[in-house]
C-alpha cells in the first residue's frame, strides 16, 4: 500500500514538472519588445588611432535592445542571433565589426548555442553593442632635418575608406538554430535590403 502511495506521489510530481515546463515555454504572461537605434555619431563607431597613444577603449554603443516583460513563471529565453557589418553605401563595400550582448556571466551559458537570458517575474532590457572599428594611422618617417628626433605629425590619409562608412547593417535571426549570415565583405543587394540599419552621422 505504501509503495503504491509513493508511486502515485512520484507520478504527480513528474506530471507537475512537465506541466510547469510546458507552461514556461508558452507566451502566457510573456512579452518581447525590440528597438534599433536609428542613428549614431560616426566617431563612436569608427575610430583612427595613432602610435604612441593609449590603447583605444573597445567599449562601444548599444545599437539594438530587447526588453522582456515576464509576469507568469520564471523562464529562460534565448537571445536572437545578431551579426553586424559596417557599410559604405557609395562604394557598396562592407566590413565586419565586433559585437557582444550585454549579459552577465550567469546569463551567458557556454553550453548553449548562443546567449540565454534568465527571467524571473520582472522586466529586463538586454543591450547589443558594437565594438569600435579601429584602424591605426600610418606612422610617417622622421624629417631629414637638423633635429633628427622631430617627427611629422600623424594624420589619417584623406579620403581613406574608413571615413566613408555610413551605415551599420544588423542581421537579426530568431530561433534555436544559428542561421547562415552573409559575409560582410561580400554583401549582395538583397542582404543590404533585409538588414536593419543604423545611420552613422
């Protein structure tokens, strides 16, 4: 008799776990809002550094954010897969730019395919930032003069392509499996068309 009671209790507990797991996977009491920054100052993203300076700060601006509102059961939710490209509209040229989700070590699960955000009964906003695209200016040779230690001032080469990037293209994919992103160096017209865009001004 006691064995039967224990078995019934175990089955009830297992059923409750299954029910709670299924409920947490539904959209009941769960809302997602996303936002893309329409524009950014170019110097926050594209930077030229010179030799002898301190290493440039690699913290960058947030270009995309997702706000989760959860009012039912605690849950985990996988963040979208996002990649970003700098883009020169005139020359139709792209370049890869580093990115990262602003999630804690607790949220970023190495064993999962992508970043997972942990949600209690709360509203949480997670930002997606681009890291500065830094290129080093060419250090010119010293002047041939009486003062051999005097150096020519370092200036960016006029009209170099780094100054001409005017867009950040965001490729955002929802779902559990990683999609094949377009390569920034070989963007097609349809890639540019479907991307979410941040204007660099």
